[in-house]
C-alpha cells in the first residue's frame, strides 16, 4: 500500500525495492531504456520548509490541499463538507492561529528552506498563508468548539501577545479554563504596540484575536501580575501558569551620554506611534540597529516627517507621554531625513532583504559597517549627533565581535536618536523568574 498523508510510511533506510521488470543489460538500462527495474519508494519525513518553520505549521499539508492533491472530506450528500480554502485554513491553524498577521510580517524561513530553491525558486508559502488568512476573515470563519469534556483545570497566562494568545488557543481546544492577564488595554502585545499598523492592520489583528476569545478564553486587562496582583494569589487560584510577557523593554545604547532626553529606545518610539501620541519627529533621525525593528522605526520616522517650526523637544515629549500632538499641528510637516546604521554591511544585516529595499525606496539612508561610540550633546544636554566609527563585525560562537577601525570616527547629526539594538523582558514584580 502506498503512503498517504493519513497512513504515512514508517521511516526506513531502504529507499528502493525490486520491481517486476526483467533485469536489463547494464549499459542498455542506463543509455537506452526509458524505465528502470528499480521502483522508488516514497518515504514521508519532515520537509525542510516545515522544519524551518518556528511555528511548526503543517506546510506540506495545507499546500497539498491548495494544490488539490488532498480534497476536503465528503459529507453524507457526497459533496465536499467545506471549500478547499477553509479546509486548508483549518489545517494551517492547527499550529498557528495568526495566518493573516504572519502572512504580512513573518520573515518566512520556510521559504529559505524550501526544496524548490535547488531548482528555480521557492514556493510562495508566505503568500499562500496570507491568502488563507484573508479568506477566513472575509468569510467570518470560526474555530470549532473543542469536542472534549472540560478538564476542570484553570490556567493563567501572563501576557496577551502572540505567545500568550497562541498558548490560550491551544489550551482552550484541549478543554482547559484559560485566563489571560495583560497590563495594557488591548490584547496583541508587540503585534499591536510594536509592529506599525501599516504592516498589520488593526482590523485584521482584532479579527484573529476575537476568534481565540470566542473559544471561551477569559481576560483580565490592565492587570500586571507582580504589581497589581501577586504571584502568590495567582498560584492559589490557578492550577498552572504560563509566562508569556514578551521582550517589550528596549535596550539602550551601551555608550556614554545615551541618557540624553532625545535618545530613546525602539520599543518606546513604536509604542508612542501605535498609541497615536507621536505625530512627527525631528528633521534628522538616526536609527541604530540592523534588524526588522530598526526598519520599522526608520520607516515610521520617514513617514511621520517633521514640522519646520516645531519645538525641538516635541518628539521626546510625545514618546514619554507628556504631549499629545493634534492634526492641525502636523498639517505643515515635511519628510524627515532618516539614517539607519548597522555594525554589519548592508547585505549582511539581519532585516529582511525586501524590507531593506523598501526602506531605501522610501528615501531612508542605510549605512553598514558603523558602530556607535558616543553621543554629542549641546549645552542643554540634548543630543545633536551620534558619533560612529567604521567597524568590522562578525558573530563567533554566538557572540558579536566588533573590530573598530581607528581614526575613522565621524558624527551623524541628529535631532532624534533611536536605539534598536535588541529587547529584554521587564521582570518588575516577577524577579524570581529572571535567570539572566
């Protein structure tokens, strides 16, 4: 019996079995015959695309449905029980409840691992995921209620970001009573307060979150465990706790004078923008990073622009939450001059190649091989420039090594400097879980 998705062949190291054909002469078999007496045996194992997917999606499964090689189940009337698009979406969301969001922002490591790269180009897996997610929203598809008895177990989830919501989704399907605790007003975590809305439209995010809540998941918003509620209280009320706070605390630049008021972290910058507080930036913005977050910051800054006669302290005041800028104030804004620096060459940066190209197309200057070494400040203490030095960077043994080129320092003038060099978890009130 041949292997199928329902009945996969057990792993074997014998890749061929004898066929029924007569053995032909060796030279004839190779140079003349259009057949062989050896019949290939299909061995089902984890495909490289799926092995490259951190979410563990059944990529082969839903692509087989999209391609038409696997059909939706047939109902009693002999007709498909659902459209193939819905069938593929349900297969995809067995592992990942955010196909529409991920179809927009995922760096798609599955496509890098795709076998078709050895032939021509990868399969457009990310585009298929995006399509299926959009189809589900347009057709108001919902998750099926769990066909299991309630377990009687209560689980508390700390954090309503992608990790916490995905955990809640999987646990709810298994019949557990799930409650999400989040310190913000809305769920989504960095999908809402980090990634700009022009990358993940909020109506799309809301739709995919609501599906999870419709499974019976409870929420306690504006409640931070460790400060508003003790961990001891949570342990008494729940049988298990999942920590999914996320890395929402930005890392400051590890250089002198990085505490200047107009030197901010990427997470603070993006949070202010996504909450609607930040409406314009300075004329010259310098972003330090090289990853996808730095691209988001640079793109937002470029699109926000600056107001010619605005106060120089407006941007950092808005980021800190001390100022709300209205529409009338920004009516005369102009495009900001945005520079993004990275210790790696541009072609070695960690950001997605297509996002780098899009940022450059929008007029953002991206300079590789520069390391920050200092902040130039004026008499009032505000930063006026970022001092950088040419460098060569490489990762050895999982650690970043930077070799500076002596005598190559220069200053990049800036009204606002944003550090996008990484993020960390804020363990305030939960220090017992901080293992460094």
